[in-house]
C-alpha cells in the first residue's frame, strides 16, 4: 500500500543541521523537504539571523514552530506554572522536552493523523557515534541520516557551509553552540561572553534565578548550580580568572596539536571547545538543541 509521504528536516541553528539542509537541496533536489525550526523564544539573535540567511539560500521558508503557530506554552509559563520555578538543568532537562520535542510532535501529529508517512532527516555524521536523538514515537515517523549513509564527516560539513557562502553562524565568534540564551550547557567563559556581547540577555537569564526563600520549595535555583548565582560572574576578579583559565586550556590544546604536527591548524576556540576540555562532542547537550 502506498502512503502519502512528507519529508521534514529540523534546523537547530547549529552548523550540522544547516549543512544537511544545504546538502539535501544541492544533492537531492527531487526530495521535497519541509524545513522547520523549533523556536523556544529564547534564541540568540545570531541564530535567528543565520536562519534567515539559510532560508534565502534554500529558497524556501523555514517553518518556525513556536513563533508562527504559538500554541505552545512559553518558557515563562512552563517555569512558573508547570515546574514550580525549578530551572531546567542537565539532570532535569524539561526545557528540551517541553520546548523542542513536544512542539515538534504536535506539529507532525496532524500529518500522521492524516495518514502521512513522515521522514525526518537528522544531521548525525559518519564520524560520530550514533546517538540517541529524537526517538520516533509513531511507526509512520522514520529517521534518516544522509551524512551517515553518504559517509560525510566533520570536515565535509564545514566545507559545505563554506562553499555555500553561508559560513559558520556568527555566534561562533564567542560561543560554541546554538540553543537558548541561558542554556545551562554553556561554559562559564561563554556566560561571560554572553554578558559582554548581549548584556540584556545575561540580565534576562539572571531574573529567572531564585534565592533561598523565594520559592515555595525553599530551594535556591541558579543556572550555574546550587550555590552559584550568575552574579558571581560579574566580579571582575572572577571574570579575569575564568578568562585566564580558558586561555591556558586553549594553549594546552594548541600544544597538543603541535605535538601532532598540525602546525598550520587555525584554532577558533568555539569550534574546538569540546576537544579543548576533553568532552564528548556536545558535552552532554543533545542533538535536538545544537546539532
Ligand atoms: S538549548 Fe539548553 S536550555 Fe534550551 S532547550 Fe536545549 S538544553 Fe534546554
């Protein structure tokens, strides 16, 4: 039996999914793909600019789930009414579920209910361990990984963006990943740079923090963990210390490259942040938010 088919590709604002969109447009033009972006309402301006540029390149609208059809509850509502002011964290990742996965499922549900078979294209590369990203919750929702199938690795992804003229998203000048302005996966150096680049977004993140006694549970909720409010990153000595430690880490990383005779490798710290800190790619963040 033939089913109606729909092809969808989720953009996170990150480089891999952007490169996949470019790759599919240029190499599989006969597949009619619908591109989408799940907007949490807390995106970096650089991410939104990059999506506009990508949209122009693709020659197609990128469907903005969450802003165009804002049926979904926003972060403020979820935090106050459904999560009792309990900030999301790597251990309690309700933000990704509620602001990325649920809106996506709500969007595709109408097509599934209408009898469509849906193919979702995911930007996992051939040189990374297969990861658990979005797990289909419906038999008619299928995941495809063209980079894995066609053997494309990290270097190819950067080349695709370079050749298309898009290059890297501008947030790479200071931050290693897309995702929410207040994402708790960012490193302290990135929080400091958020404050320098977008002081209003740093202030916005601060206003969600709660001191002991300000919540019904009596617990403090801080983005940086139990005892560390963001205001600690306003202390000039602390800022200096974090910057110096980051620079040392970068120098150690460059030394490692030199030992491997990769003398001419240009090092942009935001592109190698995980390697510098010996983290798995993504440092625990999932593909839904940054890929
Ligand atoms: S980017 Fe970070 S804060 Fe935003 S939904 Fe993903 S994990 Fe949560």
